[in-house]
C-alpha cells in the first residue's frame, strides 16, 4: 500500500496573506511561519503588475497543521462552504478562540464565526455530541452564536 500523502489547506488572500499568517500564528499555539516567497518587483515582469512584494507562496503551521497561502487578488473570496473546526476542551478555550477569531457578527451561528480575513471557523466543544442528546439541547444549540457549554448542559 502506498504511503498517504498529507492534505494541506491552501488559502487565497487578496493582498493580506502575510498579515493573515502573522495573525493566525499569534492566535494558535505550536504555530510558525515556515516559508514566504514574494512576487518579484512588478517592473521586472508585466504579469505581476500591482503584486510586487505580495506573497506568491507562503507556508505556515497552525497548532501542528501545515497550511499554504498566496495573495491571488480579488478573483476568489472565502465563504462558509469551507470552514475550519477548532475542538475546544472547555469554555475557556471556546471564549479564547471566539474572541480572537470572530470579527463578523452577522456571520455567527451555532458556533460558526468568520474572521477579519473572511475565513470561517467552527469553535466547538470537543464533546459536542454528548451535549446534543435531547431535543431541548438541540434547540438551545440552534439559537446560539458562541457556544456556551453550561447552557447546553442545563437544557
């Protein structure tokens, strides 16, 4: 059997890849910016007009998970059809990640939030399945923005 090839998320930013990498590395433990290659000076090649100094390829690690990114311009944007799940051990972790990542209040629902770069995150308790055993818990969950474990336990 062939060795498994790791799957690495790759994010397309509109001019903010360096800022995003620096921000995410500051939020998550065990994280680093591993490599950054920039577009060449646009005076050297007309294909890079307006992209000089932006990130053509970045590699970074968030809590041990490798990511890639680039500054690709405004052609593609993030939406909620792709999100990253953060399994939190307790309410303190939920509060921390929610506070660090949630920047678009109208995008909040059921533990989902969107950060200032447009990336969607699900900030959930690791034991969410155990907290969703009754119809009352499910109804409580559906009304939440940030997950509050005590409210699910008491539902």
